[in-house]
């Protein structure tokens, strides 16, 4: 990547007093997705008023002249990304003087993957409710269940919705219970909002739907037929609950915790927690983080659960013993969050937001076989055994990429604003939900996708 600018001139360093309390930060604003050929705006904050700031990449000054920090410690600059820039995380050196300080900002340039292959698929879409998050299909009920929550705590708008899987029409809808009141720093009682629902899994053995209640760190269980609440678990039961999958063979629900290693295990008949599984990271070094359990993929026939961590690893759990068998490093991914599994090829698909790609991993050998650029913000992925395709929701790009187990892109479909989650239905049907803004007619839709 070589941006258009002149080389910095050499000078004798004076080694004057450094900024001992430097807390400067920079970020891309207005258009967080950066593509080759874009002009991007970078904003700085928490700098020292009056500092002079310069930007360098490959020893080239990419913003000229230097910008001066305002009285609030802020600034905004623009730079152009070359049309031939290679997608990836590019280290931009941000150098400040008077007083001296520096930081390295990883500017992510995303791939610009064109739409393709729409003629191979039948796609129907329907707007449902605001704040769509995840979806799960029940073969027994022949229904699609979706969760929705809007905003940050307190959650004032949330719904569990039951849809006709063919027409996407709403069959039933329910709002979660009110959550307990909160208190602010002064001890004043505030509304707790709702027990907003986010992640979702269906239990056809017991006719229930499990949801994660992320903001209150817990889970809830509803009936499939009329969405009546079966049990609202108390706050704090699962730290930052994210995904939930149901193993009907062993009568267990597995719930991931996002930022910590734990996978919490529940008995789906007794509705009580029975175990905690905690994979350990294989990453070493001063910047190593704990394993963080994000998305889950279940191979029920083989009694294996696959969990992806933002550390760039896959944990493999034996669901008979609820023990961790091994942890596999995944090459070429940054901040992965989604995982799917193809039992026929024993390959896992790992979607990574931070590197805009999907890694395809042979879970038996531990080898990363392919790395495929799919689009900005590759968030979640689902594998359909009928079409033998993995469907990736690229939240930043607004696309849904279909690729096979050999890493070949079959299609790149329009997903609307912020496609968030994909789930597999019956007969090769895949459902994708998107979010976006309530006022956008293309937002808050469910897409029904089937290969012709």
C-alpha cells in the first residue's frame, strides 16, 4: 500500500521531553468501511492541545501539512487510499510533537467484492420488527423464530417472533418480561427495561426456544407453540451471554459468554445449570488474552461442539463428557466471531470481522486450508448441508457470501444494511436477518434464500 504523498525530510532528532501522560486515540469516522480508492477521514481525541500531528505509512507522510490539535485535544484529517491498495490491516504511525508522542493505528482496508450469482438463488424478503439479531428454524414446529432488541440498556423494545418459514409472515410475537430496576451512582432507582432477547436456539425435544439475554447476563426459555415464557433465569446466570445451541441427543443447552472462556451448560428438561466448560488459549506472550467463547456450531451426530474465540482459535468440546478435547489456532484471521461446521468434510468455517475473511479449517489435522476475503465485517456464518455451501453475513459490506468447502465463492448477494446472522432451514433454505436503521425500508428484514 503506497499512499500519494512526499517522503519525510531527514532531520536531527532533538529528543525533547516526551508526553508522559499521552492518551491519544484515532479512528476512522463517517465511513467506517475503508475500501481501495476511498478518501477517509480520521479523527483524533485525547491529544494535548497544541500538539502537531503527522501521519506516516511505509516511511511516507500521508497527510500534509501537519495538523494542529485544537483546544479540546481533537483534530480531523483526510487521506486517500490508493485504488490498488491490498486489503488488510495497515499500520499507520501517528507522530505528535510538542510534547512528543506516537501511536500505531491499524487502518483496515476492506476488500470490495462485487455482487454476483444472484441468478442462482431464489430470494424473498420481508420486513419484520426493529432490531433483528438472530434466527433459528424448528423442523418439528415448521417455524422460524427470530429475536430482536433495540438500543442499549435499559432495553425498551424487544421481541421474540414466530414466522411462517415459507411466507415469512408473523404467526406470533411476544415481548420479554420487565427486568429488575437499576440504580445509578447516586443510588436513584432507574428502570431496568426489558429482558431483551439476542441469541436463539430451538429445542424440538421439549418444544421450547432458548434465548440469550445479553444485557442482563442470563438466558430465558419460551414455548414454541405460543411463545409463553417457561423460565426467565435470574440476572448474572451467564456473563454476557451470546449464542445458544441445543443438543437434543444429550438434553443440553450450551451458551457462550463472548469475552470470557466459559461455555455454560444447562439441562434442557430440568432447566438448570449443570456444568461450566472453559477452553484455554494456546496464545502466549505479553499481549495474550483469555479464550473468549463466541459463536457455537454443533455436530450432534459426532457429539462435538465447536466454539470460536476472538483470539483466533477453535475450541473442540466433547458433548458426552463436556470436556475440551483440543484448541486449534486458526491462521490468517483477526477478531473472528462466527463459526459453522461441515460434518461431511470435517471442515470448520471461521468468519472474522477484523480481517474481512473466512478461514476454512480441517479440524482433524488443525490445518487452515483456505483464507477467503468475503467483505467488510464478516460476522457470522452458517453451513447448509443440502447446497453444501457456507453463507457468510458481512455486516459492514451489506452482503451475504456463499462459498463452498474448497473456498470458492459461488455468489455474493445483497444482504441489505448490516446483515447480522444466518441460520439453516429445511430443503436447502437459509435464513438471514439484517439490522440497519428503523427508517430504512431495507432494514430489519428476514431473507429466505434457496439455491435453484
